[in-house]
C-alpha cells in the first residue's frame, strides 16, 4: 500500500515533522510500502479527509488548515490516526469502499433528478447535496473508524476522547452561527437533521467509552442531553419519534463481522432529501 499525504505549501514542514514522529512512535496495523508528501491548494472546513483508490491500492490524506491550527501534537495525532483507521478499513473491508461508491452514486443520481425537476431553492439544495446528505451517509464509516481507532490505537484513545470532546463543543458554536446565517426558506426543516447527525455521533461515542471511565461517560452524557434538548425545540412530534426510535439502530455497528444498518441510513438520508425545495 502507498499513502500520499498532502498539505498546502506553508504547512509542508509541519506535516513532514508529524509524519516522521508518527513513523518513529507508532506501529501501524497495515503494511505501508511507501509514503509521499505532496502539495495541494484546496480549502475545507474539515481537519482532513481520506480518499481510497482500490484499483491502485493507494490512499491519499489531505490535511487542511484546521488541522494545523491545532498546536497540540496529541490533538493532531488523533486526526492523523483517525484518517489512517479509514485507510485500514478501506484496505481490509471491501464493504467500506463499496459504501463510499454507493454514497457518490446516490448523490449524483439525486442531483441529476433534482436538476430535471428544476427544484431551484439553491441555498437549500447546495447545503443538502454538498454537505448534509453525504455527511449522513458517511456516518456508519465514521462510527466504524472510531471503533477501529480504539481497537488498533488503544494507547492513544485517551487523547481521542479529549480531542473528540473539544470537537463536540466546537460543533455547538458552529451550529449557532449557522442558524444566524441560514435565513433561507426551508432552513428550519434542515436544522433537525444536522442536530440529529451530531447526536448520533455522540451516542455512538458513548457506546465505546469504557464503562469505568466515569469522567468521559459524564461529560459526553451531558453533551448528548444538550443535543436531545435542542432536537426537542426543533422537531415536530412525528419527526422526533422517528429520530428516537432509530437512534440505537443507527449507532449499532461492529467490526467483526463488519455491520451497520445500510437500510436505516438510506431511509434517513432519503427523508432529508425529499423535502420540497422549490422557491
């Protein structure tokens, strides 16, 4: 397996330092034939993202500015290891790479169908197609990666809990900012799905926190209750009932054998997509 790691030019030195430290301190669960550091000029709200090409047996991790704003090695390494866990699963579990292909195909099909129907609420369509729809369909892979992280990089999992808790607090701020900016017609219909997406992430993380880790059970439990309260303020009774009834099913995954609720995630994403979005 070959892995490419990319960052913009001004962050190349830091990326090389992080890669060298990772190679010297961490034993990876897969054989890497070679590493290559490259430059990219893209921007993103993410810390990093991974692309897998199973035909060439090659993976690419793109690191963005948000990753390099983290001054703590402990926080940066959890992002790096998270992306490597993605690569491990893409490499070892064909169902993971198949799900990514399914996600891409479904998104393209729905965008094309919307274009034919001339559903022109552009801001809503862009938000759903460009962000929320693919994020919902990617949730099972994120859950599997967190399980894989704990299994393969157990000695770093306490770093991961701290970094993940900070991410959940950052989400609260970003959601409030989004509500202030999203004044377009229909934004109130989309908001519950964004909150539910994050609630599912917190619910799953609670499932993998050690039962004797009372501190993290408490603080992530508090975050979970905040998401539940926010959902109650945003949802009608029917949608809230649907969310609640499916919460456990959607956050139940396993690595061996690899399992997640494909039908459940397809239904959830279809419910989101099927809002009327004509202006």
